[in-house]
C-alpha cells in the first residue's frame, strides 16, 4: 500500500535562527569595537552554541555578565531553548533573542577579526539550519504517522463497533434459537429412542420370520410327502377304478350275452338286414342267420376288420312292413376255413320298431 502524500510542513523552524544570526552579524560589522574580554566571551558563546541539542534538552547561552539581562522579564524558563520535537519559536522569543544578541555585540572587542567571526557565525547558522530542517522533517513525519495512526485507530474503532453490534445481534439470535435447539435435541432423543425400539421390533420380526420360514420348510416337506402319498393312493384308486370298470364291462358283456342266450333266436326268411359302417360302407346285406330282439347273427363272405365297432342296422321285409333302424355293435367275430360269421348287438332301437320286431319273431315261431 503506497503511503499518501504527506501534508505540507509548517513554516521552517530555521527561520528564527537565521534572523537572529543575521542580526548578530550586522551588529558586529557596524560597531567595529574590539576588546579582549568580549573576545573571550564570544569564544564561550560559540563553544556553548556549537554543541547540537537533543530533543527534550534545555539550552541557554552562558554569559556571566548578561545572563540576568537575557532571562530577566521572561515569563517562561525556556526563552532561549531552541525548538525540540517539532515546536516553533514564537515572535516574543524571537525578539528577546535579538535583544540579547544586540546587547552581546555591544561589548565585542574592536580587535576581533571580523572575517573569522563571520565564518564561525555562518558555520553556526548553517549547522542550526540543518538541525532545524532535520527536526522539521521529523515533525512532518511524526505528524503524518500520527494522522495515519489516528485513521487506523478510527477504522479499528469502527470495526470494533461493528463487531460489537454483530456480536450483540448474534447473541440475541442465539437466545432466540436456543429454545429451538433444545426442542430439536429433545426431538432427536425421541427419534433415537423410536429408532432403537423400531430396531428391536425389526429384530424380533426377523427372528419370527426365520422361525416361520423354518416351519414353512418343514410344512413343505410334509406337504410334499403327503402329495406323494396322495399320488400313490390316486394311482391305486385309478387302478382299482379301471379294474372296476373292466369288471363292470365284463359283467355287462356277460349280462348281455346271457340276455341274448335267454332270448329265442329265429331264422326268418322274410326278414332282410343291411349293416353299414359309420362311414357308410356296406358290411352286410341279406337274410341274417338268426334274429332276436337283442341282436343278429351274420354270415359273411369275408372277415370283418378289427377296427369296426359301432354299425348302423336296417331291418326290413314283408314281416315288419316299415323298415326298422337301430344302432348296433359288433360283439363277436368268428372265422373258419370256408366261412366267416359275426354277431351284431342291437343297442338303440325305437319302441315301435322293437315292438314290430317282437311281433314278427312271435309269428315266425
């Protein structure tokens, strides 16, 4: 950060000393008086004034004869004290200094070398001018640093005030937020307790789930065993049912055969029969070997195929009048060397047709 331009310096402190020195020189030149006593006094004055003062020191010219005149009537003890630490000699002190120097030059000896006095006085004036300039620069620097320090202090005070305000606001906000923080802490504690309870319940449910899973696995094993047992029983039931069905079919066949055997069988030349397969193929046409109410005996030219089962039977002739239609089934086949025979059972016949066939068979008997 570049330093700001320093303020203009006050009037140079060397001006009072320059004026006093010039007055002394003019007085010494115009008077031209010589005296040995004055010469020794001048040497004493020059020796005392040639020593540079330090800040805070008190300076006075030791003139035994005129010291009381120089200091008499001075309202302050530092009338002959040069400016220290940046102070400026006022006009009253300047006049008193000129008066003292004028009185001093009155007693100078006429034999004093004017050139030597001028040289010494000029050297003394130059020395005090340099000293005053150095003090002036120091004073200006001190004033500048003092201003900078004051500005820094003011800025720091502003920051301190702002920080105090911010701290007060934060403290007020903390007082407002503190109850909410306590409430949030209570809610957090409640939530933690609920979480612990939920975890315990979850663990209990997990254990229960594992137990039920083990029980379910055992139940599945039992169900699988029962299923295999049921399949075995079902297979046995199916076998028994099939066996029962086979026995029932066999019993039904025996019953029908017994019925056929119990019915009278008659060869009736006036009865003709046609037997057709399901697809319409003519299997038999002619007079049956014998006829009963339950079936027909057929004399065939060629054996019947094993695949044939249900057939359509039509009985007609003068003995029955209208043709009688019925559904039959080939129940037996017999093949010999020179002849083939088969039996057809009449399963489904209308009541009128059965009655007409029964009357025709009774007439033939």
